[in-house]
């Protein structure tokens, strides 16, 4: 399985330095900063991805905005909330654009609807568990996308390796206790949904 | 007080209700529980053995979900900036006068990277462009000719086909200086097999053009993450002392 290490708690100083260097035109710093935060970006995009929109397209847009905007960040310590807002806005904009141009976009993302997957992208190669476990994970992810946005995002962010409550709270600009509460509630809602959909089959998210 | 705050307050009295046990369980699943909280959970579990089963089920479900999220993220891993393009003005580092050609190329390259980001991506887009470029060379692909040619001719343009029209556009564009690169890049968007064994490809044709303008703006996120027009810092060419 690929590794998405986003250990924000212990990378604070490194990220701040990278933000400053990337903003000054250092290409290596730019790439390293993206590497460290692409997990955060990807999870935020997944959490806010509108139906009928490819996650790849939104992440590409976020990367482009990241390149254009990183030089304008005044407080390097506020990079995570900034890149999260950029990702949320990009996902919402993509949803609006998709609704406006329904014909072409619907055609290009036909695989998404047919596959019934979250982003239409391949998920087989990276999953190290059994096919049944992978299927169960995909089913839970589909259900998680039905949760209210405020609960869905922290739950999916928590699934990114290394993202602690504290790091999620920093990125979402919320108190840590609120993040924790939302994750608890999200799991409760997800469990209820899973039981409803599975009938008598007991699943405990 | 919000419901979220109420939930949090309940944690201050471990073992008094289901909310507290649920929160403890969640913290253990997430690796956030302290030793004291783990001990408290074990105490609760000794009184209610089903809690241990719930913890195991919750950890398993979290693992499934995290695996699915990781798989989705892995599929996105190739996307990102490939070059150093942030900050600094276009043309920064260009030497003294007399190096117009070099400055021109650097400025063109910078504009390409900063505005269009063509070629600035690692991953599927570039790979697809190269692949399509190999199998669908400009003017020789399956696109054009036939009905398209007839349609173009009937429209009064006098070209034999869309490819002919494109070829004329490219030729005149290069002659006038408007078209910078005579070979358009083709980026694969979708490939779909047809019943007759052919493959329908949808692709984007990218043509680099050049224009003279007073100012250049790009949309970039401000501190609030909102897109706003930002004037590009384009350094003017240095004059050459005669």
C-alpha cells in the first residue's frame, strides 16, 4: 500500500520553512511541500467531492492553485488551513461547473456513475487486504459520503495516516474537542447507515 | 451550549453513560487515548464485556475505511507540481542586455509554467499526451475527412478537411508569430472501445499562442482561499545601450 504520511504535529517547523522557501521560488521546496500535504488535500477533496466530478480533476486544480498562491501566504504557520480552504473551494467550484455543463461532463465521468465508486479511480492496486475487505471499505466510504459535510470531513481526514485530532483541528480551524466530537458522531451515524443498508448484517464503523 | 459541547462535557464523567464509552472507544481506535483512558476503558469493559467486542469491530471497520481512503489517495498520488514555478517574477535571473532570445525563451517558458501549467504535471496527463502523440500524429489521425470534410467545404471555407483547415491555421499562425509551437499537444481525456474493435478517444488539443497585452492577470487564491485576479509580476525587458 502506498504511504501517505502527513504527520503535521511534528512537521510544523519543516512545513513553515518549506512554505517560505516555496513562496520564494524554490522548486524543490514546492514539490516537497506538496508531497507532505497531498494526503490532506486528497482527503479534503474526497470529503467535498460533488457527485459526477473526478477527484483527479479537482486535485489537479488544487495543485495549480497551490503553485500560484503559495507565494501570497503571509503566515507560513497557517498553510494547512489555507490549502484546506483552497481544496474545499475547488471541489465546490467543480460541482457548480459540473452542474452548468451537464452534457460533456456527464459523458466524461460516465465511468464514475457506472462504477459506483467515489472518484472513479482505480482502487485495486493499493489495497493490501482481501477483496472482501476492500469491498467493505469501498462500501463504508460510499456511506461516509452520505454523512453531513461537517462530520464527513474529519472522519475521512482521520483515515489519512498520521493526521491526529490536533492536526485536523488546525487544518479545519476548529477546537480539537469539536473535531473529536464530530468523529465520534460520524462513526455513530455511519454505523446506523451501515446497519440500515445491510439489514441484519452487523457492521460497526 | 451546542450539542457538540454537551458531548464533550460528558467525557468528563467516564463510565456514567454510553456517550463516554463511545468516545473512549473512538479515541482508542484513533490512537489518541492516554494510558489513563485506556485503563478506564478496560475497567468499563470488565463490567460490560460487549465493549471489547465493539472495540474490535470498530477497529476493523476503521481499518476497512482507512484502506479505502488510502486506495483513493494512492490513485491521486501522481498529481502535483513538477517544476519550481512559484514566486519571483518571470524573467528573473536573466542577465544583462543583448540576451533577448534567451530572455524571450525564459519568459515564454515561465508564462507557460505559470499560466497554462502545460507540462508542469507529473502523472497521467503528460503520459497520456505522449502516448496519444505517438499514435495520433497531427493531420494523420482518424479524425477529419469524410463527412467532416464535406461539412467544412459546404461551409464555404474551401479546405479539404478539418485537418487541412487546422494545418493552414497552424502554418499561418507560425508565420504571423501568433502560434508559438507548431506541434499541438494532445492530452487524452477518455478512451472507449467501440463494438467494431476501434477505440474512440477524446482528447484535448493544446496550442501555444502568443499575444501582446498591456497586463497579465491570473486567478490565484488569496489568504482566505478565495480566487482573486492577481497581476503577474512580469519584469520588463532591459534596454540595450547603443
